[in-house]
């Protein structure tokens, strides 16, 4: 048995299991099996612990340090222009938090704190602070966050009750104990202060279920329970502002918070998580079969993110896999898993098959408008069949 990271209930067995290696959100392979557990008591899904977690985030998890302007595309505008994640996060944060003039704000688990920096560019009156469990990002903070407003490894005691707002983007899915994590944030807020957290929505982005370093896969039900258990009054869970993610706003409560046990909501969440686990069992078999079917053929993988990296691990022993294709101009010209990353328009005419490494809920729409991928004689392989 394992214990639910949110409510503590016992979970008898894993709903999904795949042999080592497992794939992390940084598209690196680690020598552990991939496991997913689903809690029937609060609707939470979770992975297994990582070995030596503190070292992993201190020295191995180096997000967006490749270059000064590295960013991730979260969507494409109607005119084909990429919309970058941190720009969108900054806009959402300013809108949802509605910060007062001169607000003191903390980016907790900041990384390079690009989102906070863009918020402060739009609102120069804000007083920024940053915290991370690694010193790797400090050069990115220097020059716009004062030294006394930076912290690594341990939050200063003087910061207790200091902040009008805290943002924490795509951090809570990585932590072993999300309720304790939220209690830490609550203690740093002023009475009535607000926290804005973002995290993957596994129902909208099913690949998240197999990300090894995402120890938590929240549903709306389990996210509500986590906030309630940690002394927050939940204001909103926005699943529309950022496709594939939840953006949640919660207020530090000075009164005991009632635990809402919505049985129907929890049952639906648990059933959906188990459905996703079943999907990944089938997808694994499907990709293994496709690798044999196209053995020796010249192949490309569309998407150099998590889905594409996962496909690479399933097919590279069989197909002549030469390149990744990616719409992100900041990735084009780089290499990933020892293969070049090209713009889709530069696909070689000699390629026989393209494996589509995108969120299966959006993949067909993304591919439909690209003539180079719809030419006669080119086979497309989809994760969902």
C-alpha cells in the first residue's frame, strides 16, 4: 500500500506501471519504473517518490537555463505567432490577483522568475521577492531583485507574514507533501493574502500522468481538499486561462476551513485518472507495434517535448529516427536526444513516417493545417491510434 499525498488514505495498488527507465519533465531518463496511483477518497493521482529528491532539484532540474531567452510555447495565435508561457502567466497573474499598489509579492519555486519579472515590468510598483531550492538561478535574479529579497534552500524567518501575494508556477506537482507545502505558503502571507498556483491538469493533458518528477496529478477535487487542509479559502480554480493547466487562487483564512467531501466529484475524478492510466497502457502497446511495423523506415518525431521524448524511447531501437520537428523557433536549430530539431517546413522529402508527439487531445488539430505533414505517401502515427 501507499498513502495519498493529499488526504493520507491508503491506496492498495498502482493503476499504471511501466518498467524503467522513466522520463522526467526535463526530458531526461532515470532508472526507475513509472508508477501512477489513484486515491478513491479524494480523487488525487500521484507518482512514486524520486530517489534523492533534494539533489535532483538542486543540481539536476535546471529549467530554462539553456539561454537568456529560453521559453516554452503554450499556444499559437491565429496568425501563427507563438505565444510564450511566461508572457501568458504574467498576464493571468496580474488579472487574477488584482494586486494593490506597492504589493509585496513572492515567487516561490521561482526558477529564473521570468513570469514575476514580466509582471514587475508591467507593474513597476510591485516589490518582488524570489525563492528556490537551488542557487543556479541567482544570476537571473541579480539586477532586478535586491539581494535581501532573494533566498535559496531555506525561507528566511523574517519573511513570515510578509507577502500580499505569492505566485508558484508549476511547482506543487513536484513536491512530496503538497499540504505541508501549502501550509508553508500560508505562513508567508499576510492575513487575507492570496496565493496563485498553477499546475498541470492531467485530465486536459494526459501525458502528465507518466512524468516521473510530477509526484502529484491534481484533479479539481483533490486540489480543493489540499487547500482546505492547509488553511486556505479557495477562491477559484481556472481551467480555461491556460489550456492543460489549473490556475488556482486561494486566500489565507484566519478561521477553520470546512472540508468539502463531494462524493460525486471525487468519484468522477478518480474514474478519469484511472481512464488515463488505461490509455497509457494501450498507448505503450500501440507505439511498440508501430515501431515494429515501420522497422528500418526513415522517421521523424513531431514535438520535442515530453510526448515526443517518450515516443523516442519506444521507437529508436527499430526505426531510422533522424530528427525532431517543432514549431518553437527558440528550439529550432538545437539538438534533443542527440538529434537535430527542425521547423516542420524543413522536413526532408525522404522521410517515410512521422510519429506525432503532441497532446493527443489537440494533436490532430495542430497537424491538420500543415501541408508538409499531409503530403501523399507520408505515414502519420498517433499516440491514440
